[in-house]
């Protein structure tokens, strides 16, 4: 009976065991992570000895922990119980943080599309109305040119605050996620708003502002007035729609009541 420790695998056989591409094993060879024990000098065919299957298994495990090839190359030689525990615990902590972030991303994406579904009937009706809005949490973006490099832009709806000549770009944060960003969070207190919708690209949104203002008379109480603060929240934007003509932006004009309060 052939000794198991004499067992060898050709590169294709090893790739099949782990359900990976042969090119990946060639890359590991090139990087010095998994160099075949036997290489045919004539045709360069790679053959791996029995214990190299364990090395490949370790590499795959470490990749699941999001270790880079460089990190794996540094860790594998000379490892022992002490440095292995330190290294693996650090990677598990890092992986857990990424997992928790992915959960936040999942919830935010679901929330975004739920918001689209809930807002679309109002947007399609093309009507102006008054709503009471709970506290709005947001994180400011440094400037328009910085929005697209900020991951929050893709995670949360874009919020733009207009007040006089000042325009502030931000991301509206879900209340459930506010604690995650607590050091950056800004808030707008609960308020009443005159609400309408802008369709299309953002360049002519000021025309929509004026159109909504003209409808205010029949919706506000006699002594109420629209404050100088306007909020816009992207409902359909470039994240989910390529055609700019189909963009939909919710316009919210804060109402100042006769008692001087926002509500």
C-alpha cells in the first residue's frame, strides 16, 4: 500500500480540490506563498507534495480573514503559538468591524429603496403638501467636489441645505445609525415643512423652489410663513438611475409658525 505521505498532486488536481483557478495557484507560486515541491525541468509542470495541501488551506483561510498576500507571506514563515494568536486575533477583530459595517450598509441600502417606494406616489402626483418631520440627522460633506469620493454618498441619500446664498452638501443618516457617526452628526430639530418634488437634473432646481412657494398660500395657516431654510433630499439619483431626466429630488421648505417656532 502506498504511503499517504508520498502523495502528490498536480496543479490541476490541487486546484480542483479547492475549487480555485489554476492561474491563482500560479500566482501564489510567483509570490512565493505556495511554491510546488516538484517542477518538471522540461515542461515546467508543477507538482505539490502531500503537506502543501495544508499550506494552501491556510492561505485560503487567511484570505477569508481578508489578509493581503503580503501579510500572509510575512505570517506563514516562523509562526508560533504566541505570534499566531496575536496575528489571528487582530485580523478577526478587523474582520468583525468590516462585517458590522456591511450590516449597516445592507440596512441603509434597504432603507433607501423603501424610501423610494414610499415617496414615488407623492412625486408622481406632482402635488405640494405639508408634513411634520422628525429630527433629521446628517453629516456634512466638505464640498461638492468631495461628495463622490465619500462612501457616505453611496450609502445614504444626499441632503442639500439651502439658506440664503449658502449651500451645504451632506448625507442624511438613518436614526438607527446616528450612534455610529456620533462625533460627526449634525441635527435639524422636528419641524413642519412645505413639500414638493423636483424632476430632472439639479441645475434648474431653483425654478422648482419658486413653483412650490407659489402653492403655499392655500396650505399654510394665515400667520405662517416659509423660512429661509430649504432642504432637498435625493430620492432617485445617479446611484440608481443613469438618465438625469428621471432624477427625483424631494424639496422641503421649513415653515415658521405664528408663535415663532418651527412647529
